[in-house]
């Protein structure tokens, strides 16, 4: 059951990354009111969020492995 939920979560993450990539690539058409600095700020924030998405579960897994030893 847990693996199924994880696979679904990863699939939605891939969908989110594709949508983010598309919106950033076409930001002049999708978000015409944003300045270049606002687009850069959004991109940096998005990268930080995805980094946390990868780092936090890894840290939790490592902590759980140490508890099992």
C-alpha cells in the first residue's frame, strides 16, 4: 500500500515539474505581468521547494535506518 502511494506521489511530482517547466518556458504568455526578476525569484523558490522534497524524505529514511540498527 505504501509503495503505491509513493508511486502516485512521484507521478504527480513529475506532472508538477512538467507544468512548472512549461509555465517558465512560456512565462511571457502565461504571466505577462511578471518582470524578469520576479520570474527568477519564482524559479529559485521552486528549486528550493523541490530540493526540500528530495532532502527531507532522505533524512527521515536515514533516521529510521539508524533506529532499526
